[in-house]
């Protein structure tokens, strides 16, 4: 026991939990969110409205939620993991029945005080449920086929509902995020090789189905794939987004054009500049230095999460921490790859930076769970 931990034991329990928080992680998360506020202020032409101010309020609310979640013992979150998953699944079904439509997709439920996107919530509750499952399952049964089927079904059920919205980006994140938890839990690598082989077959089927009566994707999704493969085919149409994104990225150079001096965003050439493509605005204004700085902050968040998981002797807490950290990595990796032309445009926001209420709140709940695992780990 360290000198600090010895002295902390003489502090009242409530305050002791606050002292045990991973404050370095919270500082990093706040730094990334601060970069988001700065960019939202910039893309609004030097105004806190309509994006920066609401985002700042959401972050403050998110920090409060994070503290509340962190103070609750991790055993409680283990016990409600299955219930949380079922609630998220029910909300996804509710989207099908009474969901709000926005930008051609039915993904939100209007709660009056906010519009909730249940697919964002599912990204966290799926990890919770899988972590609880593998905590309950004896390790010698982890790779047996009978015990692999249930987690696969847990992943595929919400994925199918999200695909119907349609939301290809989130559905892919659910599949990959769920597979990561299974791999971390010790499922044999042979299953993943088999699934990857099947995935290659699905990709072939997707291309073969185009223009047929059994077409597997929407037309706009095929256009996104075409744009990814060759944006110059339609630079003013389907390829416009990625073309303008690359121009903004390239024009930033090493140190950028300067704060609020980005021509692509200021002159409205850059589409969705406050959501999916906000990273290109940052790269244009602050250049390579700004982009790599943000990426470094993301990397440090992952490092602190992994370090916390490695030091945690509770299997559920460690799997939960690694699963949420893995999902967080996928969020920013996919977004950055997307805006740089390394992946198709699938509508994945940049975590803590892009404007959005559901994504911000759910991420802070996820970090609250990581903090709960850290605070209540066996000492």
C-alpha cells in the first residue's frame, strides 16, 4: 500500500471516492472537449451560438453524470448490465415505431427536453452486457461454440435494428466493438478468422447485388463507396464532401492558416463542418501540429484506460474498461480515416469534439463507468 493510499483510508468514504478518481483521465477528456468548443466557436464565425454554448452546457451536464456514475459501486453496474442492454434494445425498437426522422434517417426518439439516439446508448450497454456475460462465464467455456452463440446474437440483434434506420457506420461500430470484447475475453482467434472470411464474402455479395432486386445497401450508401474509391468521378455531387475535406486538410500545412482563418470552413465549402467533418476544420486552422496534438490526447486517453484496466483485478471491471476504451478508439479512428479519404464516409462523429447531445452524454456515461471501475477496484 502506498503512503498516499494509507492516508486516504482515513478520509470519509464519499470524499475518498472522489480522491480515488482518475483525475488525469478527466483532465485529458476535458482538454479534448475544450478543443471541440474552440472549433465550434470558430465554425460559427466567432460566436458561441448556435453550437459552442449548447455543447459546453452538455459537457458540464455530462461531467455531473460522469461523477454520479463513478460514485456508484461497480458491482451495481455489473448487476444491471443485462437490464441496460434490454432497455437500449427496446429503445431501438421504439425508433422503428415512433422515431424522429432527420437527414433521411430515422434514428432519434424525441423525449421533449432532448432528442435521444438509442444507437449511441447501445454502444455502451452492449459492452456492459458482454463484459457481464464473460465475467459470469467460466474461462474454460469461453471458446466453446455453444457459449459463443449467445454473445454473437447479443451483437447481431441491435446491429440489425440500427441497419434498418439506416445507419451503416454505427452498425459497423457495434459489430467491431462487440468482437473486440469477445477477443479480450479470450475467445479463440479461429472464430475471428472465420468471421473475417465471411465478411469478405459479404463485401463481394454487396457489390454483386447492386442494381438487382435483392440489393443489400441503399443507393446513397453505394454512392459513398464509389466516392471513397474515386472521389473525382463526381466532385460536385457525391464526391463533394471528401474532395473539400482533402482540400481543407492539405491547405493547413504544418502550422495551419490560423484560428478562424480557414477558408474552406469560413466560406462554407466544407459540409457538416460542425459535426462529421470538424476534424478537417481543426487541421486547416492549426495544421499538422494541431491535428497530431488532438490525436495525442486521444492516444493518452486510451493509454490511461488500458493502464487502469491492467491494474484492476476484477474481471468485469477490466473488460468493461477495455471495451469502452476500444469503442472510443473506434469512434475517432473511423472519423479521422473517413475525413482523410482512408475509409468511406459513414457518418461517425468525432468524439467529444463534434456537435451532438446524445453522443456527448453517452460518452460521459462511458467514462463514468471507467471511473467507477477505477475507484472501486480491489486494493
